[in-house]
């Protein structure tokens, strides 16, 4: 992340197959101060959007069809043009194996559902720094 970049200039992409979750997360991000939040309903849709826009951060659900969040993460890390983009995965799964798999795949942080705006902000700060 560019240290001199203002929060209002960040381009975020949230990926979740539940439209209600997209709206909740977008609302939380807007309240935190991120006005530029794009949405995709699965990993494949996210990759298509990434061909059009260079995002500063991606927040993705893990469990989606046809492309899951972990598959999306692996695709992002495999592509030289996107591999440095920070990714936060969100999941209801609490299995340690999932955390290990996500870390091995290059996730920047991990949020367990349910979560609130304070938790989201704390995770964002650990990934992009204080804002």
C-alpha cells in the first residue's frame, strides 16, 4: 500500500455470493471511510472486474460457487499483475486447517463470521496500516 494514499482514494472489491452480506460489508466500509467499494458475487466475477479496475484491497467470502474465495486468492497470487493486492478472507469456518490453507495461499488476514464494524476496521488496519 502507498503510505501517502488517502482512505477516500482506496479502491476496494468485496466478493460474496450473499447479496445481503455484500450490502452489510459495503455499509461498514463506507462508515469506516471507504467510499469506493465495488462488488462481485463470486470469484469468477471478481477476476473479470479485476481486468477492468486495479483494486487496492479485496475482501472475499470463502464459501462461494462456482469459484470459492480460496480459489480466487490462489488465482490472484498466481497472476503477476495482481499478486501484491492485499486479500482478506471471510468465513464461518473455524477449522485450523482452513486458516493454514489460507496462510499458505498468501492471505493477508482472515475474519470469522459473524463480525462487526470494529473487527473489520481492526483487520483493515493490520493489512493497510493506520488510517
